[in-house]
């Protein structure tokens, strides 16, 4: 039981770090090429922490950055959002690597 508690604490710290890194990535995402590189680096760190601690991507995280190229999404800049009304899908197109994400909407 003691072990489990320790693990929970570590996971909590990991989540706090992820939160902080995403904020830093967001702050850099609107800057120049050097800032964008840093922004990607922060997201890469988020992914590393997430995998290590087996943390699932929250809805918020799913809409925050590209899983494939680690670009932080700024709507209209690094992200294009489109609606597929026929299939009731919201399409997120990463402008950095071109990957298309599909999310259902109501
Ligand atoms: Zn991408």
C-alpha cells in the first residue's frame, strides 16, 4: 500500500509538470522559428513524461498539440479546423506535419 501511495504522488508531480510544460509550449507557440522549436521541445517532454507515467491524453491535451510532430496548436496558425457536416466530424489539420485528426461532435 505504501508503494502505491508513493506512485500516486509521483504521478501527481508528473501531471503538474505536464501542465506547466504545456503552458510554456503555449507561450512559445506564437513566436518566431526559434520559439516554435522550443515549443515543440516542451511538447516532446510532455509526451515523454506521459509515456513514462502511463498518463492518458486528456481531452484538453488532445486539442492542444499534435501527437505526431509535437507542434503546439494555435488555431489559424499551426492548426486548421474544419467541419465535416455530413459525417458530423470536426477535423483538426496540423499545419506542421499535415496529419488530420477527426473528432465527432454533436
Ligand atoms: Zn503535426
